[in-house]
C-alpha cells in the first residue's frame, strides 16, 4: 500500500513543531539541518517587531525594508557563529541595528547631530514625567490624548537626538528591551545605557517645554 504525503500538511506540521521551540533552539536546529521551515518560523516570530524597530530607526519604509532583508540574510549567514549559550533576541537586534546604520549610509540618509552635554541635575521630576509621555502607557485619558496629538512631534524629536541616544531610546522605550539587553546589543556598559537615556529624556523634556512655550506666546 502506497501513501502520498501532502507537502502543505507536512510543512504545517513542521511549523507547529517549531512553535514549541525557543528561538535559540530553532536557530541551532536550522544551522544543523538547513530546514527552511525553521528559518521561516524565526522570520514569522520577529517580522512585525523588527520591521517596526527598523522603520522607527531609519525613518522610512523603503530603507527599513532594505535593512530588514539584510538583517535576516545576516542571520542566515552568521547562524554558525551564534553562541547557543546566549539569547537570540539581543543578538538579532544587534544585527538589525548594524543593518539599519549600513542602509542609512548607503542611502545617504545618515545624519550626525552634535548636542552639547547640558546639565539637568535640578530637573529629575521633569525627566520622570517626560519618560511617561514617551512610553505612552499612562492611564490618564488626558495624557493619552496628548500623546496621540503630539506623536509626530515626539518621533521627529527623537530622530534629532543624535544616533547614540536615539539607539537607547528606540531599544528600551519603544522595543521594551531591558537595560542589559540594550547594552549587549550596542556593546556598551549598562551604566552607559542608563546615562544616555537620562540625557535623552532630559533633552526631550527641554525641547518639549521650549516648543510649547513658544506656541503659547
């Protein structure tokens, strides 16, 4: 008796099996077997999250798409270099960040913004308040409405912070990574991540006040 395997059912079964595996196990199995369905499972898990990160980082969909394709090409090419004792997600974000920078340079969109290191030692309350605006999860409906109304201003201002501060804001506030994960991705100490965030939030708070005071005058 002969049986015929439906390739669609077979592929779906493999995808379902992959869904029970950790990211790290999927990548290890992919590099050992070359099973394309495992690689596709990783793309499926991260496509929305990584594209959103790249879109915010580079500022336009076309460059983000270029960086996205480059990211997963590098995952394929570098899968043999992955240390299975590490976590996959920070490793992936590190690749995506490098691809975003490379894509910006290729498209001549990369801008370096030089900011004076201004001291904000007397304004910690303002920084805390502005961090809440940036995250946008305040239960106060008025704060939520303000966040929506000024969303474009916020995105534009973050883009003007300079690359080093923009990186930590995108990773920690927008992507929800932990300080240690952001530090691993960027190859810097955790303390540096925290200090860059502090300066970034203080700078955004100052810009916010300056902009809205001008609008009220």
